């Protein structure tokens, strides 16, 4: 399974990149000022996806390796990949919080301070719950300390499970609101599929004991991301301008 994923990972990466680029274009053409956080997130996700996909083609960063066969470039790819993964997951959690605030009609039902506190808690909790187990990575003549891969994985899993739970709260808020917007529902649906799929993917990787089959988690995660971003394409699709109707006198004169 690992070899199969090595072959299709770049294809999935390109597909996700195209979907994100489409969302970005639709946002710029539409009401991006209302969804400015989505615009920032999509831009970051797009650049990161393209960058890691291109790097993977040249250095095979996602290939199954061991400590003895892994190159220095692949080691740095893994460190940067997991660092970006945590940043992206924090972006997603913050997005859910912002959508909850938007759905609560300006914050009359949900306290802004409470939502900000939840984001702050997610910044602190990983350092409290999980042992970083710092690793030293050489860079030129200097050395940089990084948390272990297990810490990054546990943090990403926590952020995605938290975002999935908060997304359920968002859906409850939307269903209770009389002024719910179909666009917000679609954005919430796409984001919910992404964070839930990512959280489940990490769970699958924890349950799978054999190293070769851990790629199943990555494959499931990439597929759910692609589905989520396609839903966002539908959510931000610019509305068609209504056709101008000819006056009845003009029609009658023909």
C-alpha cells in the first residue's frame, strides 16, 4: 500500500492544488471581504500544497524510509511538513470558531471572549498534554531543536478532533438560526469533511501496526480534503447575473 500511495500522492496533491486555486479565484471574484480568513487560509494551504508536492517529486519526501535510508533532505521535508500541518490545523480550528461567530448573528448568542479562549486553549493544550521529546536537527553549521514527529501527530489529531466537535456546534447554531445562509452551510460542510477525515485518518494510522499500511491514513485524508475543497468550490461559485428582460413593447414589435 505504501508504494501505491507513493505513486498517487503527487496526483492527489495536484488535484487538491487545482481545487484550492479554484476556490481562491472564486473568493477574489466574490465576497472575499466577508470570508477574509478563508482567503488567507486557502492562500496558505495552496502555496504549501504546491510547495510540498513539488518537493516530493524531487526528494521523495513521502516515500517509506527508515532511519538509515532517510536522506537529510527527506528529514527536513518531514520536519517542515509536520510544522506546516500543525499551522494548517490551527487555521482550520480558527476558521470553525469564526464561522460560529458569524452564524451567531454578530456574537449575540456566542461570546467573542469564549471563542477566543477556545483558540488560546488549543495553543496551550498540546504542550501540556503531550511530551515534545525534542530532537536536534542539523542545519549548516547550526542545530535546531524540533519536537518529535509523535508530538506533531498528536497535536494535529487534537486540533482536528477539536475542530470536528466545534463544527457540530456550528451546525447546531446554523440550524437554530432563522437567518442561516446556504453559503455558510456549504463552507461548514466542506470544512467539517476535511477536519473529520483528517482526525479519522490519524486514528487509522494509530490503529495500524504495520508500517506499510499507515499510508491508508494519508490516502483517506487526501481524498476527504479533495472532497471538502470541491464543496468549497460550489460554495464560492460566483452567482450568475440574471438576464435582462426585453420590454413587452419591444417583444411585440418583432
